């Protein structure tokens, strides 16, 4: 994904909708690249264009939000420390079969964020990604399908297994 595409996706995530003209810089060369990037986002289903009498507006789709979250997890400049603060992040995920694509996307994001699947739909990690997943939960409307628990209290036998898994 090009840097223009990533920038546009990030801008679109900040507001419900943005004027297409607002997204285009005044410089002609950059304007063309931005136009192409926006077209690619629309073609990929990450954004959509709404036309009005006065101007066109772009907005991010649910698929675009998922892609953006994936990019944030993968980015090398992520602001999440990779050191353990003594708390475990447990995410319980229970999406029905008719939402399989969302479930697969969430599993992918959990793996990218170094979560380990414990038992079917229970994921755990020592790394502080809970805020990212709280935003994902809110964005996708997963009020009862996703539960996020942050705790430092885990039984000793389970701790041994987790310390081996994460090398702590």
C-alpha cells in the first residue's frame, strides 16, 4: 500500500466524511498520486465516495477501518512498548459463523499484535494493545462479541505456561 494511500486512509478515519477536494494537495504531481490512491481505496472497498450537488465526499468503510488497524499493528513506528508491565491482556472473541470474515480479520490482527490463542476464542498477550482493540471493538460494534480483560492475577500453573510461551 502506497504512502499516499495510507495517509488518505488515516485522514478518512479521523472524520465521518471529508471533501475529496480537501484530500487533494495543490501540487499537480502529488494531486495525481492522491487521486489514484483514493481510486484504489474505493476499488478495494476501503473507502466510498458520496456525491452531492456541490462536491464529492469520501468516507472510510468498515473494511477500511479493519485495514487501517492492521496497518497500525504492523507499522514499525508503533508507540506500543514491547516490554511487559506485569499485566496480561485477555481478549474473548465470539463472533457467529455469519460474521466469519470479521472473525478472521480480528484473528489476523490479534496474531499481528503478538496475542496467542489459548482456548478456541480466548487470546492473551503481555503487550499493551488493549486500547487498539477497544477502538476496534467500538468501531465494529462488538459490544457483546468481544470482551477485553486486563489483569495481573493468573494462577501459578497458568503463569508458568504463559512465561514459557512469551519468554518472560
